[in-house]
């Protein structure tokens, strides 16, 4: 088992079961390291963070398996591309750092599957230092200034939130997008749900108070 890193250049069909198991275990350990860096650099303890952290571990193991399946076979590589092309990702990435960590997990999984254990051993600590370091300096312009939250507006029927709420939106929100629209009170009102991100230093209490003063707004709710 101790010889599996040195045998990374040998044909994948010649891999012993011990080597395959060792590479998958190492891939899982690397995935745990990536998930830990993700958790500490984001500083959030929410359901979406826990789900993505576990996904990073699984992704690392799966990519290691894919790397061993492909080996040096170009035909298998193209076959897997065709097979995996049926997968579609429609989830909107709310934090661009999440994409970076998905790529991070893919890279360490590929390295483990290829038997290149030293690359992640050097890369993981360096990436961790950069990610955690940037998260401690939100004023640097490279880190995320605020975390997205859900904004729920209840309006009278016939009211356009983009018109009547344009002033507070521009003042307090850096970006927003509508995620749901529904009617209520037997069609007498409309509820619009946004996924929004506040401007740096914005006071959400003042934002809610200003929205409540807008004529036509019946209720405001912010869910973090």
C-alpha cells in the first residue's frame, strides 16, 4: 500500500484494490480539508454551508474515482465527458467563492486519483492561508462585503415594487433578484420574494423602516 503514490504512472488497470482504496481514502481526507477551509473562510454556520461542505467531500472522492477510471485512455475520457454531459446545474451561485471551492475540491480529487499526493499537501495550506486571510479583511475589495439574505415584500395588488421601492432599493441594496411571486388574501395582495445583498455598511433596520413608509407596502420581512 505504501508504494501507491510512486506507481501513479502505471496503467490504471494494473492498480491493486489496496491502491484504489488508499487513493479514495486520501481523496476523502483532502475533501475534508477543503470543506474545513471553506467553513472557516466563510464564517457561516447555516444549512446551505453544511450542505455544500459535505458536497465538497463527496465531490473529491468522486473525481478521484473518475481519474482512476479514465487513466491514460483518451477514449474513456471522451466517453465520460459524453456520459456526464447529461448533468445540469441550475442552482444560482450566491457567493462566487463557492465556485472556487468546488474547483478546489475537483483539483484535489484529481490529484488523489492520479496518485499525486504531494500537490494537494502543498496546495491546501497555501489556499487555506489565502482564503482565510482574505475573509479577515472585508475592506480589501476582494472579499465578499455582505452575505445574501431573503427579502419578502407584501404589496397591494397592482403595485410594482421596482417602481414604488426603487429609492430604498438603490440606497440599501447592492444587488437583488426576484425568486418568487405569489398572491395572497384571495388575490387582494401580492408577495414578492427577493434574494438580495446589502450595500457595505447598510442598516437593515433603517431599510425595513423606510420600506414600511412606502405607500402600497403592507409588510416587509428579512430572513438571513
